[in-house]
């Protein structure tokens, strides 16, 4: 199983476990997250690229992988994703480089 498949399976299992016992505020937050990334004034694709930049600056590898997968599924091209990662590097600085390495490893699988 490749990195992306393992990520998806693990995330789905953990979300299911979390949400099965979660109180209403946690469930509402998950619903809000889903709503925010839907098409609106900004397309879902653009929102996923924004999420990718924010996740890279915040240095969350799980979040980076999630937004890479979702951006790709929403139609973002390789070049668009790479440009978004360049923005993240400029905003986040050199401390994001290890996370860019991980992002490019995932991107190669997409």
C-alpha cells in the first residue's frame, strides 16, 4: 500500500473512531470544516490550495497530505500545487523545508 492509500485508510478509521464518541461541538466543527472547503465565491480547488499553504506554514504533515490529496481531487494541477508550496515557503521560511520534502514525496504519488 502506498503512502497516500495508507494515509486515507488511517484517517478514515481514526475519524470514524473519533466521531462515534464525539460530543456535538466536535461534530459541528467537522461539519463546518466540510462546508468551508466547498465551492463558494472561491472554488473548492482554490480553498484546498489555501489550506495547503496554511498547513505547510503551520508544519502539519497530516494536514499537508490531506490538502494535497483534496487539491488534486478538486482539479489542481501539479504546477498549481508547486506554486502554492512556493508561497508557503516564502511565508513560512526555511523551517518549512522538511515539510516541503514530505509534500513533494506525496505529490509524486498523486
